[in-house]
């Protein structure tokens, strides 16, 4: 039985801060952000969090879907910045969609690949016949300590993927997926800590590059494909440099990965990053286009996917008002002080 994406939605806050502004405040003449190929990043509004971002993305997905919220059998929200430590984000999404309460749901965590893990779970439930449709979401309002390199990239955004099995509704069939996971502690945040710690150069090799490479090469082997067999490719993007590097090492060209590479414009949206890149690709994809996708989460693991776009994409609402590019074109720039206020970095009266 085929299984695939039957609708999708994306949301990125309109607020931005340029890497030059962060560098100016901290006297960073080299501008770490530009070295990472992150020129500006998205910043959540004062009233935005993972729940509101997930709701916005989910509403767009359902608005364009051929099914209704009452067809949902499960909602999974992947994030490492859920607003509550004990209280599922998915319940808020379910209420906002006015969806049936007769469903299963869970919040997922696996650093930046919690969203792709949610997609894999949805595939299994739909393929088994347990659920008609599943909503998988990856969203984050990621954290970066002041003056840390992460402050140049940690951003906000998310995407929602509706997974189903009805051939007449599938926009992109998910033909295969594989994962590669090890205990590689390149990035972590203990309970109660506001900002994460990271292994600096260790986060490249043996963390990001090894896991993405292993998952990608196994998918190539399983499907008997190479980079040349794909129209588009999208990778997890902790910055604008890493995905371009691994893509080219695997044999992909800039033309193949350019559409899904959003980090230079919006930073690292963590659990939302690879799914937002996929949304950007689906916004312009043609029937029979093949898509290679590989997510990554610190700790560490990668999920790789092979997708093929169907003719149903031609009848799907991809008008300018629904495209991610339209959202990204409407921005409001912030200075560092306003950004710090948005991110709770300013302490007033002894409390945040």
C-alpha cells in the first residue's frame, strides 16, 4: 500500500535579526554567522511558541487537505522547545483544529530530528491501517546563549506534514526511509538549563557528517539510486555551510539542494528545518520529481527518505498566498535589544 504526503503547511515568524547586528553587539569582527553562511535568522514574536507555530502550520495543512480534521488518527509534534515540560503540545493543536478527540498523540524529542521521527511513526500507523491520516509536525523556537556561536543560527519555525494512503490524495509518495543512530553526545541540554551546550567542532565530525552520510548511503544502497537520480535534495541545516558540504560530498549539485536550503535566510529552525526545506521544494515541484531528504538530530541520529512527486500536485493549492516563499518575503528586522526582549534574554526586576 502506498503511503505519502497528502498535504503540508509551514510557518516562519516574520521577525528577523541580521548576523551583523549580533556581531556588532559582541564585537565579533569576524562575524561567526557569515562564516556559517547564516546572514539573518527568524525570531519568534512575544506571543509565539512551539504551540502557536505548530497550530499555524497545521491549519495551513488542513486548509489545503482533501480530508477533514475528523479523519485524523494521530498527531505527533516533534520539538526540543515544547512550551510545557509536562503537557502535550499536540493537545493544543487538536483543540485549535477542532479535530476529533478519538485519536492518539504524543510529543516527540530527538533534538532536530524529532519531526522526521514523527513522519516515520505516521507512516507506520497509516500503512498498518490503524489510522486513516496522521499529522506529523516539526517545530522549534531554539535557544542560543548570548555571545555563543549558536546565537547566530538558533531560530524559529515549523512545518506540518499530513500523511495518508489514498492514492488520489498523495502529493508525494514516501517510497523508502532508513535511520542511523548512535550515542554521540555532540549537543545537549539538561533539565532546568535554559541554554544548550555543544561540542563545537565535534558537532561536525563525527556527529552531523557521519550520521547524515551513513543514513544517506544506506538509502542509496537500499533503493539502488545515486545522487544523480534525484531532482531535489534537502538536508538538516544547522547552518548554511554543513548541508551544502555533505550534499556535495554525496554527489548532489547546488541546483539540486538550493531550493530547500533556507538556513542562510532564516537560521536553524531545529525540528522544523528539514521539513521546512521540504515544504519549499513541494511548493515548486513537478510531477515525477524525485526528492531526497535527510534529517539529523544531535545525540545522535539521521532519518533519510526517498520521495516521488505525483500528478496530484497539479491540483493542489500552491497559489502565492500559500507558498512559503511569500511568508519569507515579508519580514520585520529587529535590533539586538528588541531581539533580546523577544527571546527572554533581558532580566527585569530580578526575573526574566
